[in-house]
C-alpha cells in the first residue's frame, strides 16, 4: 500500500484583509484562526504544490515543541461501526478551505472529519460516501477548485481502475460531497496527486500482478496517467508507458531491481524445486519490461513540468515530463528516465553506524561484511529549496509474492550455514559466500530476509542462476535526492539514525511490530476474515505460538508492542512508510513515521545537505503494555501503521499553528500534533493545552496528560 501524504500551505499575506476581523477579537485564538481561514478561501494552495523554501529567510530558531493536540477515532463504514484492524484510515486528504479531513477505509467508504474545533474533531456521518465493495486506493483534494478525487482498482485488480470526481463537502448549508464524473486509468491506481493549480491530475498505476491456481500469473504493466481538463465533462487522460525505459537487461545494468524478470520467471517456472506448483506461462508469453515496473507514489516538481514517480519494489524513481496542456497534441507526457536508488551499505565500507540483524531483545547494531539493502521507498515528497527541486524518500522496503513464489526468503533457506546452496541448480559467487559466512559469524540472524530478485541473483542463464549477493529489504531510514537531467544524486541519508534514536527514546518499541494480525479473536476483523487470516490471528493470540500470557488486561492474547522488541530486526527494522514536508516556525521540516512501531521523526531540513533530527515521538504510548485490541477498546490506542499523513502549514491549519495529521490505517485513528513556535516567529498566541476527557465511540480524545506520555525527549534530540 502506498501511504497517503499531503502538504498544505497558504500564506497569510495572500489573504485579503477582512472587515470582520474586529468582531473576532473576543474569540479564542483557535476559533479566530478557523474563522479567518474560512472567510477567504480564494487563494488556497493545493496539495500537489511542492513546499518551497528560501534559505535566506530562515528563522534563527525553529520550533520549540511538538505535541499532540487531539485524536479522533474514525469508523470503517458509513459513520457507524468502529474496530481495530479494519483499515478505517488507509488514506487521508485535507480540505484547507473547509477544514475537513477525508479518510478512506478498506471496506470501501470515505468519511469526513470536521476540524472546526481542532482540539475535539468529530466525524460527520451524514457526509460519508458509500463505495462498499470497491478497492479504494487513494484520495486527494483540490481545495481551490472544490474538487475531491477518489481512486479505486477494478474488482479483479488487474483491469483498468477509475478515479471518481466529487464536489467537496461544504460547511455552509452542510452540503455533502456530490459525485460529478469518473475517468479510466491504468490497473490499480495506487496514488493520485493534482498539480498546483488543479489543472492536471497525476496517477500512479501500480499494475500489480495477481496469481491464481487456475490461470497462473496475470501481470499488467505499470504506468502513469496524466489527466487534464479536470473541469470538463470528459477530462482528457494520457497513459504514459514505461516500456521505453529499457529492457530487463538494460534496467538491471542501471541498478534497477527486478523482483521477477522474464528470465527469473523461466527459472522458477521450469527449473526450480517448486516449478511443478507454478504457472507463469501466460505472463511470460505477454511479458514486457513494464510488467516488472510498479509505480507506487508520485510528486510534482515545483514548476509543474515534471512528475517524479517512486517504484518501491524496483527501488527506483521515474521522471515523467509533462508539457503544457496546449502542447499535448504534438508532445504528450512521457517517461524520460529511470534512476536506481542504489544499495545501502551497512558494512565497514559504508557510512552508517551499523544495522541490527540480531534478534536478541536488545539494540545491537553491527557493521556486517558485505551486507547491503535495497532502499525501496514507499513514499516520496518533493520540496524546492532556493529554486532547486529535491526528492525525499521514506525507505520502507517491500517484496513480491505470486503463488508459491516468494521473493523474500530467509537467508538460511537460500544458503545453509555450511555454504551449501539450497536453491536447485544455483551456484554462489565466492565473495558473496564469504560475506554470508562472515555475517553469520558476527551473529546475524539466520532468518534475516534477503531478496531472490535481480539484486541478489544473476538469472542470465535461467537453467543455472548464480547468487552474486545476499541483499536485504529497506533502507531503515530516509534519503534526500537531487534530480537533474543527468540523473539523481544522493544528497543525504539518515544512516542508522532511526534505529539508534528509536531505541534511545523508546527501547520497548525497538524494531517491534503491531498490525492487523494482533486483533482480538472473535473480534470484528476476525469474524470478517478468511480462514487463513483467522488462523493467523489465533496464532498471534496463542502464548504457545506467537502470543503472550498478558495482552494488557491480565489475560492471554496478542502481545503488546513492548513484548515484540527486535522481531523486525532480521527483516526491515525501523521501516518508515510515509514522509511529508512543509514550513513551520520559519524552518523547512520533514516528518516521517515507522510503519510497524508507530514512531514519528521530525527533521529540520532547512540546510538540505545536513538535516537535523529535532523530535522523536511515539504515536501510541499505550502500546508498550497493551495489545492493540485492548488499547482500542479502552480508547487509548494511538496510530498503528501511520501511513496517512498531512503536513499543515500555519495558515492551512485549523488552529493557526503548523501541525501534522497522522492517520493510522489499522488503528482507525487520526491524531493532530502541533508545533510550538517562538512568539517572535509567528506572532501568534502561545496559549496551549487541553484537558483529558472521556472518549466514547466516535468521539475525540483531547490530550494533555496522554500527550505528555508521547513526548519521548523533553525537547529537541
């Protein structure tokens, strides 16, 4: 899943003065800020605009604090039903003009959260959109044009998807969103983003394959759709093919990772030990290199002339050139280049402090000989600093799985401890074998996950592939890239910082895990699930298998996060999923959060080549001692899988303070965290604080006491 991230900014200088301002003198600061914002929506800045920052205008001091202001629980259906694990907040989108947040659920519903009172947001059930049964993938808002976009895949996931257009909800008159039209995209439109003036819409069509025992593998090509004439009855859609970016061999030579190239298909289909259980014949017969490329995420350049497209599984970024709409007849949008993001080196030759590959319940970082990982960002964000575009990437890691083929394997299942290759008809390079044994000697977990795609194995001779490396998944941090005509340049990488700082601030969350599999047996998710997922949930709740003797209420069940320390270390560690950026307190900031642990990191990236980590905050402190189902019932659960994030600059924020909205997919929660700025920076009131209140189903938790539990460090790291 691609995370939903959004950036909203608006300049107070752009807003006309209002004759109503004197009448607001008696309002509380937050109410006055909202009233001002609603008075003059004509200069709204849309989510597709890259944050811009002039370093000569940088403030002398940035934010002095970052604390939670509120949390709301969101239903997974049309405003009535609440439960952990139902994917109630898969994606989010912010309407700056109306101060509404839109959320998308896995069940096929769009809900609307009202932030007119930012300390106590509430779900507007009457505004819910019922698309039950559709695979909703993303949502976006053009506030200036009052348009809402909702993307969804086809029922079979491999046919063309759709983007539905709606008129946004209106506060005046309590008008619900209204359907306008829809356009056809490529298969599985995983992410959508309007450009700055809302004249175009970019769509990342992931084209993810689907395997069935009856028909084998069906794998459509990945692509990008650019839509123009958004206000027309029938907008124009151009499909941008990725096939021209190179053959498999050319892509691999560039460093692009192919989880399952055509020659790899041939090996697994004809020569492997599981060949009799696989059927890739149809996919092989229709294969093009674009079938191996899967767009996951995208962002517009500051000029609006390019779209940068993240391909997570391929650990690469594609640049799409987008001419002016009037020139499309002779020069339509096209993919101009693809750039690999390289391997992250965790050995003595690299620039990190090491990596934790040892599941010993501790923070044990070591530099392992020859160990490298694919960065594989799920989310990217574009910022402009002093007129130059930069791409931020949250390097989560991901893999492919088709039938009995699983790209992610345990190292011991690829090569035995004695050096014997366990994959049929394969050999191993001597240097790769030497590094593998040296890693084992240093204590690397034998179950550490490695890819069996092109980064590790040379399939040039399908009947006799050669293991050239043992490459892991995910960069366990964030990176900053500078795009240019000659390609991408790595400007900065966080190295080992996220694992080190998460362990320092929240050792109980170090490389742990909480997700939907930790749901309650006989709970809502369990009763709605397949037999396979029910079996997994039972295992996660059984102390004799993967459960704990105390789930947080004295009874046996799924483990709290604090009892899962180190479980992700052999896999992907602190895997950040989403990343957003914006200006707060006179500084350019980037915010990311780990998927499995729910830890947020705030960086000052005003000096783009030398970012500074400001804050580390845990989004769900209750998870230390309570499993998610128990914490959810008590209305103490914070964001689990915080993939829906929105950065609100001060003028776009309902409180008048710069803030970040974190949406937890599995927790079905949204929390608002505000930056505290020096008075000299914002001129705003320094009034802060709220009171802890009870939170019945559908209500909000306003935090003062609970926020204090989330602080981690009392100030900047």
